[in-house]
């Protein structure tokens, strides 16, 4: 095995990018430093809720502000911008990407410069084949998506995108059902039995996590949820584990058409630790009519967007 291959394998196992391992490490470090400085200088303090003040000479954010917002040490972040030979975890890269408000292309560039694999659903999942995507489209107006056991939403159809608000407006790295039900106001308002849903999902996540202990993406998700949601911290500390029913009736207060009563079904695409197709089938005529109206609204919205574009 070559040194580069060994370094790549180590990064996949540990979630830490060994910036000194490959031959082009020094070049990557300097490119990474320049990229971070450039993006830091583009973010106005007001964009992240900080006062500009009268003595600010630095364009954009200061290094210490980026470090504080990303929950990393100021000295460590300074070394990163100085192209020092240090290790960078995927958790830190994720925090920096969110602080610097990187779009999908910029986020991918950041991880590539750091020789790390982005564990979020912003990266295309090989599970999602063209045939599966077509199947999701064919199910409309039935809302359907494909999730993994970490609740990342890997693909979805247009009706699912409007079932609990506007999923298309959510950044790809935030398209995770756990993050949305605990932190996204629109999703929280749309779920009728919110507390029961939160407990069930947290218990289901803990059961699934037993097979992924130590994996960076899972640790990063739990760390983010415990940081951003006191409700999640409280439920997570109960250590509840719950069996997973294949079908469950749920109610949504959809912001476009009103109350929907639906049967939630998981269709496993892999063993139960892998991906699943999630579908929501209306249980009564009123929900069926409202779902059809929602589908018409989303289709009209897409048609208007194409005509304007």
C-alpha cells in the first residue's frame, strides 16, 4: 500500500485528515489557509449576529470570532490559517463550513483541501441510484424520501419536500430529520404529536448508533444536537431504546393545506442498519384530497420557477 493510500485509509477510519501524510500536504495546507482567510474576510459581522463596532479594521470576521463561533481554540484556528502542520477533524471542518456560510461547492472544496471525507448528506450517496430517484417521483402525490439510519435525507420527491414546510430551502448539510424536528421552527410546528415523535426518533437513533460507535458522522450529529437543542439533551440522557414498527400513523399540520393524517411506512433498501424508503399514505378521504391539492400546488410552483428561469 502506498503512503497516500495508507493516509486515505487512516482518514476514513478516524475521521481525521493527516495533512502531513501525502506528498502534496504542504501545498494543500497553504491553499486551505488562503481559502479560510478569504471566506472569513467575506463574512460581515452582522451576518452572524456580531456588532461591527467603530474600531474594526479587519475586513469581515476576526480570527478569534471564527474560532468562537466554531467552538475551537483561537490559537488552533490561527495555526490553521498559518498553514501549520496540524490535524483537522471532520467535526471542526463542519463547524467552520457553517460559520463561514459555505455553499455546497465551497464546502466540498474545504473538505477536499483538508483531505477529509464529508460525512453529511451534502455528498451524494451511492445508495441513491437513478432508478430509486425515479421511483420517488413515480410515487407522487404520496410523499416519499430515502433516509439512512442516521436520519440523513438522501433524496425526496416534491410532495415530501412540502409535507412539513419547504425542505428545498434547507441547506443540504441540514437535511437530517433529527436536526429538523429538534431545531427547525417550521418542522416543529407541522408535527402534531411533536414530543412523542422526538422521543421515538431519539430512541430509534440510539438503537441504530450501537452499530456505529466511534464513527465521526454519528458523533458529530449527536454533538450538534446536544449543543443546539436542550430538549434533545434531556431526552438523550434518558438512554431510551425503542423497537422500530414498520408502520405508524402520524399527523401533520401542513402550512399549505391543513391537517393530514398519514400512515408512515419504512421500506428497507438494505439491512436495517442501512437506507430505507419512507412513505406517507393518507388514511382518510379528507387527507387524500388535501394531499392531492398539495401536489398540485408544488407542481404549479415548479412550473412557474421553470418559466421564470
